[in-house]
């Protein structure tokens, strides 16, 4: 599914707030934004607010995995939307990204 919906990424004090659809067309933007946030971070992990993500496909998961591989432990999802929770659960990736201390 290629999206015409925009992907909005906002820098916050703790990391990034992400809204919209993450698919093959928008995943490179996400990957670049996470990489930039890690590069300038005073502390890790970078916290991702993904509560407004309405769709994420394997391209989005790949962007998250690539970011985590480059900087292990550098990315945590603190507020996943239902779509994000679903794909991370299905792929078995929840434990690698979810902030379990917030649960």
C-alpha cells in the first residue's frame, strides 16, 4: 500500500512525534528523521510517540529495525497506536521497541 497521506514528524523534547502513514513511500523519511535525532541526542533512547500513526507496513518496521541496528537500544516506542502495536506484535518485534516501563 503506497500512501498519498503525508507523514508528519515533529521533534519533541524526548524524541519524535510521528503521525500519518508509514509505508514504502514514507519509510525513508522516518529512517532519516530517526537517524538525525540519534546523531544530535544528548541522551538515548530516542522516544517515539507513534500514537497518531494510522498505518504501518513492513517498510516502516524495517526503518525502525535499521535504526535500532545502527544504534542498539537507541529507539523506544512509548505511545504506539493500535496499528503500530498490531504489526509489532505480529512480527514479534514489540520487545525490541516498546517501552515496557510505561506499561
